């Protein structure tokens, strides 16, 4: 039976309601915004305070601001040189503090890579590191400091060859006096203001700056006395790094079953970090320090295309160390079967078997945290680690591996 004209009209009305005109906007998974001042470096706190110090030497140099017969050109512009030196000193001080933090965060991971003691890691070791996290940080460190030095050079422009003649030409062209004792200061302050404005418009937090904040809050507990690591802390670090480097993003997995696996991976690393740094009572042999996270991230051992393998690397790093992670990764890259590779790591294999048994009994959507808790409950105390290792080695060799990439 054909629908009546009235029924067809109602159907068309419902379709118009169900399918809005702007399908592209309605189906988008994001809401694009462009907020100002997303991140401002702490450098500016020091730079603005340092700029205020310029008024002290100004008291003693007012007599030089105007051209006089008994005042030389260099004396006239001494105020600009002093102000520029204050800003350059602030830039150097900030660069030195930042470099100290870079060494504190990365020296252990680079030491593993270079086969050197962390205390002996220097600038060139960091610069030559193949760890992509370290490479990205060193590129940013050099670029930001060169830019700051370049901006502060504006204070010294009156001393540049040809500048005086150029200013005299402008004065003739505009029939006005430009060249006085504050010209260099005016240029330097303007250049810094333009630099600050560019940061307000475009600057975003770098992975290293996020690392500094995270370590201070979750490990050093500066003004954050009870904060613990959560998986999203580590995911945020990973994604900030992935935006401008070779790591693949996990964000394409959102809304899929793989996303739960990804969060389980990051939750597990957070769990180990909390126990390592005593953010919670340790229930297992947690040796997963922050440098191990940096090593896995910077050597692409955390991979959204191979989440289960990434989890295996985390467990190997925790139980056996990063050298064994690299050995396992090399063997897998050479085509060696995962079962043969894992025969070398019985503690990891046993942990995976235990997790698989728990997952079969529980709802996967709710199993992530309880599964970790139950794995921990089944582990023996830290004091019996050697005995546990021997017992689990025999048990792991006696049953086939259930791990897969």
C-alpha cells in the first residue's frame, strides 16, 4: 500500500529533524578552539623582573642621555648596554637552571645508552643521544636560548657598525631626534614585548616542561603532597612528544577496544611508578623508575600498533632492566619468535599468564584496575624475590607462553 501524501510529508519532516543541514560539523569529533596564552614559560617571570632593575643605573646616567660635546657616543648609550647585560644575565641564568634539570631528568637514560655513569653525562652526550625524547628537548633548548639571546641583542644595536649613520639618516628624513641614551632600551624592550606577544598567541607547553611539572608534583611533591601518578599523566607526556616527533599517536584508538588496552598499558606504568616512589604502599618488586619510562618512550618501545608488546617491554624493564628490553626488541626485530624470546624472562611470562586467567573471569570493561590489584595480591613479598624468581622460572618453563604482539 502506497503511503498517503500526508504520511509522506510527516516522514520528510522527521528526516529533516534527524539529518541537520550541517552534517560535517555535527559529525566532528572535536570542537576547534584557539585560546590565547595556553602556556607561558617561567622565563618571563624572571625577564620582567630583570627589566625593572634597569631603573637603578638610569639614576646615574641621566646626564648622558642627550648629545653633548663632553659626552662620547658610547657613554651616551651606556644605559642601553647595562640594561641589555641584565637581560642577557637573566637569560644565561635561566639557561643554566634548565640545563641542570635536563641532566637530572635524562642523564640516567642517556647513561644507559652511552654506557657511561649518569654523573659523567655532558652536553654532547645529550646532544648525540638517539633517544627521541632527549633529541626533542635539546633542539628546543638550543632554539629557545638562541632566540632569547637574539631578542636581547636589540639592546646593543646602538653599538653595531653602521647603526649611528643609519639613525642620523632617519633623523634627517623624519626631521626628528631619535638618537638618545634610551634608544637601545626602547628597541630591546619592544623586541621582548613582541617575543612575549608571540608566546601569548602561539606558545604551547613542550614535553620537557610537562615532565618538569609532573616530576615536581608526583615525585618531588612540591606543593602537591599526596599526588599520585595516573595513566593519563604519562599518556599526556607521550602525546605531547608524539606531536612533533616520530612516535605514533594513541589518539586514533579512542572509541575502540584498543583504547582500553592502551589505557591499561599507561595505568600499569603509573602503578609501578607510584610504588617505586612510595606514593603508595609497595606490593611488589617495583623497579620502574622515571628514566625507564623515558627510555621506552624515546626508543619507540611504547607503540600504539603493538600495545601488548609494549606491555611486555614495561614488565621486562621493571624486572630485568632496559638492557634486556633492548636485547628482546632486537631479537624480535630479527624475526625470533616471541615464545623463544620470552623464555629468557620467566617472571614476565608468569605475570602475563596470571593476567590472562583473571581476564577470563571478569568483565573486560571493569577488569583493568582489579586485574592489576589481583596480580599484586598473588605476588610474594619483596623480601622473597630471589625465591619467587626461582619458583616462577620453573613454572614458566613448564607451560607454554600465551603472549602475542
